[in-house]
């Protein structure tokens, strides 16, 4: 709808400009160009709104919408209003088609979003071909930053390595790694496979091992048969490399079967924990951002979001909100909206307030946002102030004084060369 | 040792299958009598779950478990009166399209009211805990679901086989024209059948809400499995559906034991094999009006 109306606008505009040009018989195309520039700046947003990642996609849309509203209320970017075109990315092939349409037909300056690593790769390929920016706000797969990296793709979402190493710090501290037997549940698609690979590398480096890795279909809803296999295997730790609704189902049913083996996760979004509820929630989980993080910008965002959407933001809302703000900020700083200028600017290490203790920046060689991560554990039910106050957030990882890069994948682990 | 694991998975499969059974029975009933392939059946399962959460948070678990299916059953009467009734004699493709649209509309309504993210609902404390039986474990809650399913199946069987109402339904399934010629109107019967069918789906939704994520798309997660069960069991066959649900539960459990990535696929492979050997399904009957 947006696009169609847009095409009409542009056509009318060009016809009008051509008419003026013909009347003056000067052949000057300039007015048309100038008027087109004062037009709204289109930004594409693709994220899964249906399927097992749909619950997260809804937060993504709320986050990016709020960011656009705030930017437009302050006069837009370089004097231009932002026009957001947000759509359901559905699956990799649809995501690819829609990305192509956003760039070619709608003239989007960049695309923000996505959660599925498989769809993220599809969008990145289209972005690369069109030499336009794609800000990944929800795909964790290391491969997207490594083997499949792309000069036009920037990652606001943390990489799998960052999640594993953040949660891994807590597990090392609790003595759950060395000499321990881990049992893994892995989401059976690009993200899960990548996460297991990273987790396996981590546990081997620290003297533990995986004794099983169960690949779970993304639409699995009954985990009873899987939990029986955990009981058969008697591991020291059960590790969730699951995604989306899988995690809610797994946590609820693991609680139902009351197994004595502790659980931890390497992939996580708070929405799935809220869905599991305080009675079922358990384990140690990594976390990108949580609304109780106590920094001025974090509080401000939480307040604005809660006022706008009547519930606190989730980490996926954080991702899409920040990506939009980063894009706008970079455009203001450079005075340009073309992707090549922005890539150059971001690669120079521009810093951004990402609502955490320290500022973040994009690493030049793989375009990953360097930032603090956290771990979280469930709160006692009596201490919760509201249903969203479900988790207790741990210290930031890396600790103050440590380089932000220590949790990110190294060049040896995840080499990236921009073509 | 391995044998024990297999036995464990088979017994667990029985429990897992019972969850699908409540959904599949209603689906089968509406299809057999009205000729409507109700693609929105899963959506009513989702409504049942959401209503159970809302009622449960206010009045407690047991009222939720009872009221939610009744409310959805009443909703079913409206759906029958204003929607299904127009399509009994129509080309099946029309009812297919209508119910597909209805499923999407309901899913969106759930999304607008409750949001896309799953909402929490816990097992009541008196039903949590495990039964240990000779090294095997059963959560009390799943045993309770099994008990409710058995009661629902028996109740439905008695209704269909031991009452005047049931005789009309069974006659209608076999030959609606003859029933009409005898001066019996199927329309009021259909309203009850749809109410029961959707009520059973809601009962499944209420029962599974504490152990599965309650989210708008939860209906589409179960609808395919329910269809597979109806097809495997055989059209119009009550016990065929029951048997198929149990078999599908066991096959999926065993697949998880040996090759988890094929968990979903195993069900379709089973359907493929059974249809090759018995095109009418396990206990399917011959229907004049469905023969080409």
C-alpha cells in the first residue's frame, strides 16, 4: 500500500516537474531533483510477524515505530521526514522478494530488521547486490558475520559467540563447565546449528563436553519425548540452543517433568520467558538488554515505550529502536543518506549510546556492534513488582576494564572478508 | 536398557496422542456430517486456551477448564448459524476457503487483543508433580489430561450411539438425503454437532495451555496434526480417529528417540504408508456421496 501510493506520488511529481521544464523550455531537470530530495526518506523494515518468531517480531515493529515517531517529532533526518515501510518477512524466499521490492520499487534508503538468521542472509544478499545498507537487529548466527559477511550489513544484534561467552562466564563461575557433561537442544535451522557449533567450541575449550545434541524442529510443541531422553542421559547441565516459541514450550514442560539437571541457555529473548511465567522460569540465560538496566537512556526508552505501547520493551524492541536511531544519527553526522557514505562513517568507529554502561561501536572488519552483554536468572515470585519484572540481571560482560571485543568472535574463529 | 527407553517413549506417546485426539474428533465430526473441512478448528483451540487463561486468572483453574469449552461451544452455535450453514451443500472448496479465512481472522483478533507474545499460565499446584512407576515417570498433569480425554471420548461415544440424537447424526453421516426424505431436519443437529466439535477443541486448548505456549498462532501448530489423524483414522470412523491419535503420538515419540529432526515428517510418512495400503484410512467407511 505504502509503496503503491509512493509510486504515484513520485510519478505525479516527475510529470509536474517535466511540465514545468517544458513550459519554461529551458530543459532544466534540477527542480525535480531538488523536490525529490525534500521528499520523505523511506526506510524498509522486514521482520517475521507470523510463525515461531512472530512474538519477537511484534516487539521489533513497536520498537522501530517508536524510533521513527520520535525522529519525525524532532524534525526528521536532514530535514526529511522518515517514512517507515514495515512488512512481515515470513521466510527466506519471501524476505528476499520483499527486500528487492523495497529497494527497487519503493526506493528505501536501507532495510532494518529480521530475526531469522536464514531470512537475514537472504536480505543481506539483496542488500549487497543493490549496494544498500541492511541493519540486522535479530539474527544471531556467527556465519552472518563470518563466512556470509557483507560490506553492506551491520549487526546491532549480538552474535552467537557473544551470547555463548556471556552466559559461559556465569557457567564458568558456577563450576558448570570443566569436566561436565552437557546435553543440548538445538533449533533445527541456520541459527541453531550455528549456535551449537559456537557452544561446542566454548565447552571444549574449557574442558567440558556435549554428550548429546538433539535437533528440534522449529514447530515442535511437545517436548515430553525429548525430556525423557535427558533423563536417560543423566547430564550435568541441559543447554537450550532453541529459539522463539520453542523456548517457552521447553521451559514450561521441563518444569512439568521436574528434572534435577540444571538448565542454561545460549539463545534468549525475554518475551519467551514472560510467556513461560514465574512458576516455570528457571536457569541461567544470556541477555542483550533488559528494561531494568539502570542507565539514563535505558530508563528514558523504557518510559517512552511503556507510555506508547502500554507494556515495557523487550530486547527485540531495543534492537530495532536502536538500529533506527543509529541510522538517523549516522545520516545527521555525515549529512548524507547514501549507503556507501554511511558504511565509511560507521567503519571509522563512530560511538553510540546503546542504553548500557558503555557506548557501543561497530567493529570495522565484520560490522558487529561491540557492546556489553548480561546474564539473567529468574526473580523470586514475591519480589516481582509486575509480571515483566521476572528476571534478575547480572553484571555486565565483559567486566568494566576488559575490552568489549573479548566476548566477540575473533578473526580466527569467524573470518570475514568483504568482497 | 534401550528397550526400556522404547517402552517409555511408547507410553509417553499415548499421553501425547490424547492431546491431539480432542481436536481431531471434533474435526472429524464436523467434516463427516456437514462436509465442511474446518481449517479454523485450530483457531478455536487457541480461543479455548486464551479464555482459560483469562478465566483462570480470575476464578481459578477448574472454572476455566469448564467454562472455556462451554463459551466456545456457544460461539460454535453462532458460527454454525451464520457461516457453516451456508456451505453444507456447496462445493467443498468454498468451505475450505471460508474456514481458512476464518482461521486468519481469529488469529489476528487474538493478536490484537493479547499481543503476539506468549502469555503465561501455570499448572495448578495440586496437579503438579510426578508419578513414578517402575522407573518410568508421568506428570500428574498429563495423566489428568488423559483422564479428561478418556471421559470426553466415552461421553461422545455414548451420545452418538445410545441416544436418539446420536442416531440422527450417524444416519446423517451415512446418507443425508435419506434422512431428509424421512422428514428429519439436520440443521438443528448440525448446530449441536458444531458446538460439541468446537467445544472439544477448546477443551484441548484449556488443557494444554499450562504446558504449551499460549500465543495467537498456537492453533496452526496443531491443525495439521489433527488433519493427519483424521485422514489416517478414516473418514467418519469414531474409533479410527482414536486409534490414529494414539499411533501418531507413539510414532512421533519413537522418532524423537531415534531421529528427532524427522519428528514432524514421521507423521506424514505414516499417513503416506497407511493411505497406500488402505486408501480409506484405518477404519474408514464407504460413503456413497463421497465416491466419485
